[in-house]
């Protein structure tokens, strides 16, 4: 769940990028993340950071081109969440 100060799609994309950077900062010296070392690895933790960054760049460019970077709740559920950044590509049907 994003920080309460995240109000626009631009903020949400930057928040997600900061999360990737923070995860990289906590990587162990052998390249394994601390989450892997604790044994509670989740699916999203297995996505390579470079792939995730490239995806966020694509999402950012899509929102920039559609003029929706500074919009808030795009899917109409009264909260800004990760699903809002996908809205520009999928709309109501996903």
C-alpha cells in the first residue's frame, strides 16, 4: 500500500520505483535479498529489478502520452493503488 502522500499516478510510479531502489539497497553481499534469506519470498520478489524498472518506464510514458500522470484515482475505487497505474492500458475491462 502506497504512502498516504501519494495522490497522483506520477507519485505512485515514483513510489514504486523507490521501492525497487530500497529493495536493491537491502540486498545481501551474495546477491540474495533479505526477504529470500528470511524464507518468505513472494512472487513479486522474484521479478528482476531491471525488468520492473523498464515496465515502470513504459507505464510512465503511457500515462504521459495520455495526459493522465497528474490524475488521481483512475479506476474509481476511491483509493490510489497499484491497479491505477495499469488503468491507462486496460481501462474498465483490464
